[in-house]
């Protein structure tokens, strides 16, 4: 299949928007900690990648601004509406997943 670069970019953007809709509207009950523990990334990772992409293009964006752009509201508001307290077991699993997937990437 031969897809020109602009069309590829548009398809990738459409797929990203659909992923965001799925995570934010269709399945907000899925906890970030569960995503990180199972998949090695979560909504916060997506918001950080968005921020990093902006910064790479010379657009100054803070962590909080990246999260608000991704979540469509301040992160604390979204978290209060959708996230629950994680069990000690999930928190321990998260520490491992975070080290393996986030800290390792930033080295």
C-alpha cells in the first residue's frame, strides 16, 4: 500500500484522536494505574508525549498545560471525577512499571 506522507500524517492523527476519545469518553473508568501496570503507559504518558512533541517544535508547554490539553480540563478535576484509590498491590506494581517504562525511557 502506497500512502503519501500527508495522508499518513492525517491517518495517524485520526487514530490518535480516536484513542483519546476511547480513553477519555468511552472508558474513563479504566484507571491510569491499571493501564500503566498492564501496558506500560497511561493517559498521563500520552499527555507527556503531547507536551514533549510541542516542546520539540518550539512550543513552550508545561506538564500541567500538556495534561490540560489532553484531558480537556485541569488534571486534578478529571482525576477527582474518574480515578479511585489504588490498592497497595496496584501501587507496588505501578512502582515497577514506572521504573521499567518511564524512568528507563528518560535515561
